[in-house]
C-alpha cells in the first residue's frame, strides 16, 4: 500500500502539487487524468522519489520513503517506471536492455535474466526482436520493450507516465493492449494518460488532478458518468466556456454577438444550437433583464459540451427577485420556452449578484 499525506512540490515559478493526500491499495489500477500542467507526472515522480517533495510524507508498505534515512534504491526495486520517451540503451540489443537491471541490481545469473527476458518478450509480442537494436524498432515496439524491461524487475508497483503520448496514432493500440493485459495481473498500477476511453477501460479508480491536488477521486463510472465537481464535469464533458459582464444598457451587443458566433464556430457548435445561444442572450438579457435594472450588473456564462452536444447559459444579476419566465413579456417568454429544455431560477442569500438563472438548451 502507498500512503501520501500533504504532499507538496514547488518549483521556482510554479507549484504543481499544493496538498495531496490519498491511499493507494494493493492491486489498485489508477488512471490519473486532468488538464496539462496539473501535476500528474509530478505526482508519479514524487512517489518513486525521482522528484524530491517540497513537503509532505509518503509511505510504501509502511516504510516512509521521504525520510532521509530511507534506502530509496531498495524501495525503487519495488517500483517500475515507464516513461514517455522509452529510455532504452541504444548500444544494447533488446534482450540486453531487459537483462541489464536484473543482473546488476538483483544479482540474477545471465541465464536466469535471459529466460525471464524472453518470457516477457513473448508476453509483449516481440520475441522475434531479441537481437535487434532500439533504432531498428518502431515507437510502439520500443515502448513495449520498455514495459518488458520494467517487468523484468518484478515490481510490486508500476508507474506509467503517458506511455502512448510520444507514439504515432497507429501504434497506440499495440501498447495499450499490453497495458490492459498487465492491468489484469493484480499488480498495483498508476497510469497518467490523456486517452479517456483507455483510462476508463483498464482502471478501478480515477484521480482527476486540478487545482494543485487530487480534485476528484472515484470509480470510472463515478468520474466518467457522474462527475460531481465542476472542473471534472467540464473536463470529462469537454465543455468550452465563454464569459462576459454587462454593466450598461449601452453595451456593445454587436461585438458580443460576434464573439458568441466565433465561440460557436471554434467549438463546431451546430447552427441550430448557435442560434439558440444567441436567442437566450437576446431575449433573457436584452429584452427581459436590462429594461428592469436601473444600474445593471449582469454576468453571463455560456458553456458548450462537445460530448453531450448541449449548451447551458448561466445568468447572474443584481436587482430585485427576477424569474425570467414569469415576467410579462409574452413574446420574449414564448421564444425562450420554445428553445430551452430546462430552466432554473434561484434567489441567492448573499452577494451582489443574487439572481441566478440556469438555462439548458435543446
């Protein structure tokens, strides 16, 4: 088991990990996902101490590896790391790359290391490449060799840092199939990946990384089907956001609608949906809200999900209680009712913008 308490990693200009605490159980297969720059790879590198944490503590099988007196070389023998860039020795054959660490670090005989190496090459489908050199292999083959080399040390934990990101798309599948087979072996695994379908297929837990830590932790079904927190939802559903503030009835709406059109075009929003987004802003904000607000302060957020192919418009405003579909403007209300699938109004208890309207579009 791996236990992490209040892990922090700072660099001179950025802090990717602000406060990470979690427990990883034996046999867990964890997909680590999230936007770029949120500390996914840094977390893996801290777990095997390739990066020294700025603060916090990590235990592996009850031994604190962040303790300066810990023999980290011994601990690393329990962990295998597969990198993006393969890191094979170019002057050695494939089988020599696999045999090196077991002979040097585990004290195995060359025959024992060779037999194990050939067994692993069969497992990854490359037994015929034993005498080839790395520069004679494709990217996908190199990564499969790198996985075999990691397994040659018989690690208890395997860490994979975006193992398919450096590959040509045609080679991704061959590496993923090896990892998928490995995931069923009972070993503890953590995989940083941007391949969402792959992440979902192989893991029993998902870490969504954001805001300096594990923002949301759950099963594949919880994270991919029913994410709870806002940033997770936006990432999983690939939501794109456009936000603007309107503080005057003389606001430049011509420029605004041009911005909305560009937003929809960039996100390949269907023409019908684009028109509905414009209509919500026009009818809700211009026709219904601005005429009744003496000193308008309106915040509008347009959110489009490419996965769900739907859009949500959130409007916050100052002023008295305002329920957009109960105002006496039959034309505007009629237009809105014809294009929305759900409408929610709430009067907030505090803040300057106490009217909250959420519109789901058809």
